C-alpha cells in the first residue's frame, strides 16, 4: 500500500479499486446502530486547513472519528500561522506531537508534496491550490460506480472552470486510470489544453456542451471559482450560464440513466439550476455521504497496517 | 495463501469424504444442542467460514427441512494485530435480513487457533446488535489458545506443534475439499 495520498497519480488501477472496494464495506457499516470502529485506536490524525472548507474538513473529521483515531483540527485562522509561522515550522510542530497522518488543505499547489518531506506520518492531500483533490476524485468514482455499476468504459463530461479546478485534475487522472473516457467541456479560456494533454493523453475537449450531452453517462459540473478569477474569463455570468449551465432542458438531452454530479459548494443558478441540483438524477447529497466512506477507506489503508 | 511446497512435509488430515461427514455431524450437533435450530443464525467469518456456514445451513435443511439464516461477519477492522502486518483488504459483512437481535448466533470458522479471531468477532458482533447468545463452530481445533475461548462445536481436534500449519481447502474457495497439516517435523 502507498504511504501518502498526494495526487490521484499516486494510485494505480489496483490500488484505486482496493480503495473503492474498501469504501463499499465502510459504507455498509454506516447503516448500523454503532457506527464506530476500533481500528485506528491510538492513532492521531491532524486536519491542517489553510483554506476554508466545510464539507471536506467535516468529512475527514467524521471519517477519522468513526475509525476511533484522535483528531486534531488546525485551521490557519487563529493559529501561529497568522503570526507568520512557515509551513515547515508548523510541520515540525506536528511531527513533534506525533501525528500519524496529516490531512492538508493549502492554497499553494504542491504544499502536500513539500509536507511529505518534513513529516514521518502519512500525508493526505485535501486540496492544494489549483492542483489536486484526490479524495474528491475517489468519492466521485465511488459514486459513479455505485450508481452505474462500473467505471470502465463510462463517458464522463467535466464541465466548467477546469483551469482552476483541482477536482477536475484529480478526476481526470483517476477516471483515466480506471478506464473511463473523460471529455472536458467549457469556454476555451477555462480549458488548459496543455495540462489536459499532460494528465491524460486520451482526454477529449469540447467547447459545446449541448453536443456532448447525448453521449454522456456522467455530467460533472464544476463550481465557477469566482475567488480564483483575477481576470475575466468570460464576458458575463449570464452568458456563462446560458452556454455552460446545466438546466432542465439540457438535462433532458442526457441519456435516461445518466447522472449529474457536483463537488459542491454550488452556485445555484450559475453552473447548475436548482431544479437540476435537486432532481433524482443528481448525486450531490450522495457524494457527501460517500465522501465519509471514501475517506475512511483511505485512512484505513494508509494507517491501518504496519507503519 | 501459498500452496505447500513440494519439499515441505504435508499430510492429509481430512479427505473430501471425511470433511463432508464432519460437516454432517456438526450440523446434527447444532440441531441437537439448539432444539431444532430455532431462533438461530449462522455467521461465517471470511474467508472460509462463510462457505462452511452455508454448508451447515444446507445440511440442516436436508436433515430437518429448516431454513437457518446465514450471513457473514468480517472481523478485519477489529483485529488486534493490524499494526503487525501490511494493511489487509476487508471481507464482506452481510447480516441476514432479520438481523441478529435476540437470536442465537453461531459463529463459523475454519480453524480455531489462538482465539484472537473469535475475540475480534465477539467485538464486531457487539457493534452489530445484541444476540441472545453466541456459540462457536469450527471445522478444526488445533489448540494453542492465547485467550480463554473454546468452541461449542468442533469438527476435528488436531494436536499440532506451533511450527506446523493447518491448511483448510474448500471447493468454493480453493477448488477442492481437504484439510492438510504442513510444517516441520524434522
């Protein structure tokens, strides 16, 4: 088993499948009265969050607690980071406290890779800059597999702000590894062709959402990341949502069985309309529940065995 | 699990027909001791406890026409030796539809050795519900207990040395039925 989960590229098909299978068993345990398992008793998991997050942090916390690990939550606000402490010094502090795993979210791409060089424990990337968010890709793959029964051969559209999306990068890598065919859809200003080609030579690109919808098994909408946009990538929000927003009319162009995904948080009315987000074909709430199972699987597989 | 190598001494303890007779006997004992297997659930411990539990249920059905619910109980997440080995893949836990609350649960495993698997199974069971009682059925008891645990139904007692190992093969998992003792009598 791997030691760190810094990138979806750390996972080969066998390891990724093992994580998804393990997540399935963890999900089965979530249905019972006593949800807690003794597996990681005595292990310490630090949630090191330099960026705001609701679902990812809570999801990791719930996952670690269900496995009986001790959880320390660290958020940059209200810590020594606001006094100017560097990531390295924070890492050494965590190291001295005996963290067995550090779950890190950081605005700088590559921060988890640096952190892994400084601490002895496992490092789990919970989102770094515009780089990667591998556990999101795992829970997305798990959701697709449980809804559609397989991943190999699926046609998946990732729609929207691919340029700034770590979710898109991790999904592109993982889905390609697991045999799905990915099409990136969005305005040309938000599709980095060189990055797409480097991550997955087989990825397709389209600038026309309506033409790809009839062939898709999965349509994954990305959040328009207004906080990361220094320039204007499209003329207006209205034009964006006209061309790339998913509304009921567009959803009807998708095949009967196809599902709609969104990593959250949503800009309702921008990239997705409320009617689509709340429809039975949307897996958005399921994705949150599956997130806990997927992260339990990752923590178990990284920390459960011999160090 | 590796097949015994040709050069390690190995002898057959139970042949296929022996194994079938042993399963038949244990099924009869369960019927006798539980007055007709009423309010009883068989839970196999993966890997080989699961097919054994299904075989016991099938024999009980053949003898008395009673359908005993069968399930599986994976104990990996409850093991006390997780940190001594590389991470293990999880097995399936599937409880019968009626659950286990208020029922007599009979745990089924292939080999009883240190007793630690059964200890983990009792913990796992505790988190799944509250059975009225728990019993243990094993195909082979090879001794060397490290915990105060004993089986209610034993297919065969095999005295072993610690250096030896008992290998149970079942058609469902290994393609043939037999129990072999391998290891080092020098």
